[in-house]
C-alpha cells in the first residue's frame, strides 16, 4: 500500500511538471520548478523502492522468527 502511494505521488508530481512545461508562459523561465519536479519525482521513487526492500527484510525476519519458535 505504501509503495503504491509513493509511486502515485511521483507520477502526479511528474504530470504537474509536464503541465507547467507545456502550458506555462514561455516568457517566464520555469527551469527551477521543473528541476524540483524532477528531483522530487526521483526521490519519491527511491523512497518507494527502499521502503519495499525494508518491508521485505522485515517480513523475512518475522518469518524466520516464527519458524524458530515452533522448532521447540
């Protein structure tokens, strides 16, 4: 669930950047905003991937602990 939320957040930020890039007044420089959009999108995907890896490691650890309890 958390992964889906982070991916959706990243996609929505990227779509906002695309909207600004396409429809923003060309006389005003939007480079800083577009740079922030790119950075935040990358950071949200990195966060989603790291949360997924952390979740897998926690689930593996819990499975291992559950198995060791029943070996008695």
